């Protein structure tokens, strides 16, 4: 009887110590899965600059607050909700993710070497706008490939004008920039 009581007390002590070391509860699924990408970044701005040899303009966004160390995976689906104004008239803007180590599109296919996230190739597109016009859009971005790592260069968000544009950089001023992993 004393042995059984001693075993029971020992088990209770082991259980109590394990609860204390884990904060009294098991880790959540989110904690086990690693960083949660996305979130509302709010107001920000960036310039799309000439992307030679073509006549489109592009920005590579590596804001660590966008993906928070998350490694983009094949099959991931994100919703990007934005409100912005452009500094000059601009045609449609393709949006997607690419790996810059070496350069590989992650969210669009690359027929004939397309470096722009065209909707026809699986990319997402923001509408054309006039200078100073407020544009609100929500697009879905689906990953077709996996990033080579979790670093910012391997998980770069690309914004690129589609088709020929008037020469000169364009600045996008965002009042809303929210990325959500679906």
C-alpha cells in the first residue's frame, strides 16, 4: 500500500512540475506552426522604379512585418487588401511573391520568361488609376512554389506595372495595407 501511495505521489509531483514548466497548458497549434504571417501594416509608401530592359516599373517589398519570418509554401493563399493613391497615372499593377535567391516567381507561372505577376499567369492585379485617385482593392495571391528559405529576400513581395508605361517612377501611398493568410 505504501509503495502504491509513493508511486501516486511521485506521478502527481511529475505532473505538477511539467505543468509549471509549460505554463500549465499545452502549446497551441499556432505556436507549434511557427510565425503567423500578415497583418495590418497601415500607412506606408514606396516607389516603383524603372525595371530595365523593359518599360515597366517595379518595387520589391521586403518589410519584415509582412511575413514575420514565415516561409512561403506551395499552396498558401493570401488576401491583400489595400487603399492607395498613385503619384501619377498608372496602368494595372501586378502583385505577387518571388524568391530573389535566385530570382524565381512564387505566385505566378513564367511563360516566355515573364518577370511580371500577370493575372493570365496566376498573378493578382490592382486596377489602373489616375494621379491622386484613391484606389481600394482586394486581391487573392496563391503560391505555386515554395520559397528557398524564411529570409526576407526569399519571400519578397513584388509590385510591377503591367505593359508599357510613361517613363518616370511612381510612388504608391497606402492608407491601408492588410495581408491575411487564408
